C-alpha cells in the first residue's frame, strides 16, 4: 500500500521550483549582460577603427601681416640671352674645346662631331651629281646638233623637239642631284658646333665618343651659352598692385650672397594680363651686369619701395590647391569636415602666399592637403610641424 505523505513536503517542492526559476533568470541575465557588453565593445571598436581610417591632416591659421611700405617679391635671375646647343646631325663627339666658365665669342667652335655615315652619303651624292653633269653636257650637245640639222632641213621638227626635251629632263635631274649634294654639305657643316653669340659657357655635357642625334631637343644640350652682361628677372605682381607699375618703374634687387648690396633694376615689360590661376601679373625687370656678378639661376628678392601694402593674411604656399577654376584652400569646420574655399591670392613670398579674399583670420586651413580632398570629407587633425 502507498506510503502516507509527510507533513511539510509541498513547501519543499515549491522552494526547489523557485530556485530553478531564479537560476534560469540569473543565467539569462548573465547572457544578456555579455551580449550587451560585446555589442558595446563592437561599437567602440568600430568607432575607433573608423576614426583611425580618417585622413590625418595638419591645420594652420592664416597669419596677419601688418601694413608695410614697399612690395617684396621673389624671383630667379635669367640671362638676357641664353641658348642650349644641340646637335643638328647624327654622329658622335670627336672633340670639344670649351668648358663651363669659358668666355666665347660669336662663331667660335665649341666641339666637332664625327659623322661617317654622312660622309659616305655625301660621297655618293657627289658622284651622282658628276654623273648627272656628264649626262647634261651630252644632252646639251645633242640638242644643239639637232637644232643645227633642223636648220639645214636634214631632220624633222618632231625629232629635234624630242632631243631638246631630253636635254631639259636631264638638266632637271642634274639640278636635283646638285640640291641633294648641297643639302648633305650643309649637314656636314653642322658637325662643327659654334657659339651663336658672345657669352659664357654655363653648361657642358659633351663627352668624346658620345653618340648624339639630330634634333634631340628633349635631351640635355651639349652646351649652354649665356650672355650675362645683361640679366632679367620675372616676378608675379598681385593684381591689386599691378596698376601701380609702369614701364620704367625702378626697383631694388637683393641676393643672399651680397647681403649688404642692392642692385638697381627697371621694369621693362609686363604681360598686361592676369593669370587666372594665381591672380597675378607677370612683370619683367632688367639690369646691366658688366662685371658678371649676377649669376643666372640665382634666387633674388625684388623690392618696389614706392608701393604701399596694407594689412594682409598669409598662409603657407603648401596649403594651396590649384584647380581648373583657380586656387582653393581646404578649411575645416567644427566637426572636422572639409569645406573647399576659392581664394584670391596676392604676393608670393616663397614660403607663404598672401590671401586677398576667400578665408578669414580664424579659419582652420589644411596644410599640404591631398589632391583627392573633396567637399564634405571628414578628417583627423594633428598639430602642424614646426
């Protein structure tokens, strides 16, 4: 027979059920907490990865430059006359007679080329011309004889005309052979490289035995001759100041190698056209250089002391991007998103560029932006390099 139930057994069963339910709930809570923590970690990792993937840029502030008297612009000195000397016929260098720094006069021989193939072609052309001359002489004699026979009524007019026509054809061939021979003789003359004007040798790449090709203007010139007794320099004058410059305007030029000297220069030419990309006008200045102290290729600064320049903003030259629509800079907003600003530039001092319009003093300008940077791009910033 079944055993009787003990008093108090039902509460024990309920307690066990409650403990089981509590354990299940606790396990579910642990699982939910783990899932939530992992999702949060994933979100944080994704945010960090996204931030790392952003382009890193340096930011600079436009610098305000106080008003000053005079306009200083950089430039590079050039010889008034400078000519690269290239070969005008194929061959190789047989000998060269001048080197860098040598003073030469107009027509002086700089080097001689050897052209054996050209010599052979010239010999053939001379032989062909001699043959054509002999044929021409024979045809002339024959035509004269037939004309005499025609006068005596011995031969017909038709036959005489044929002989005269043969002579004309042979004479034309002789003229063609003569022209070909003279062309090759002219090319033969090109084996002697000569100075086009008096000056100084500023470069030499000619080496004995080096092969040269005719018309290879993209290659390094064999010599460069420069007349340095008068030099010129080009500067880019801001549009806002270009109206103050006239032909004959005086200026001073300074060079690093002559820190205590100034060289007088005069404006000789102006492009009279504003460059759309830079917003400047190209101006040429010249000066005499009797002692050849001013060297072509030297960096110089030109000062127009009579021009008044007001307060201005400057940014590093590396902050500019040049597009088909003109110069622009990349400016960052509060959320580090890029905004492309078109700017109008003024003076170019070499390291910095004057900004006439397009940004204000508080703008955060991207220094050395990549060409692919576009409107709305998000970036990370780092302190600019000093």
